[in-house]
C-alpha cells in the first residue's frame, strides 16, 4: 500500500469508508445496520474509526514481518 495519508469518512449513504486522502476510491467500507447503530447509541463512527485503526495497524505489522501463511490454514471467527 502507498505511504500516502489515509482518511476515514462517512459517505452520504451512511457507510464509513477508509480511503487515500487524495483519492475518492474507497479501500475499505463498513456498513452498520440500523439495529447496530441504535445499539451503539449513535457512536458508530467512533466504533468504525477504532475498527479501521486496528486493521491498518495490523496490516502494517504483517507487512513489516513479511507474514506468510497458507490460505488453507486461515480460520476466521
């Protein structure tokens, strides 16, 4: 991934997106249901920021460690 600045924005349709600051194309999008937004009492943007921040941090750590794993061994929870 480029070393350009990343930004987190709320799109007009309510989705939260991660994108390069100089580009309109999104890299990652999060979409919370109305039920989830109600559960978070309107704090869904803060939750999305935390989720994306941890994801970017982890991606950086994996890139630094040159993480290699066989696709067949991946378990997603």
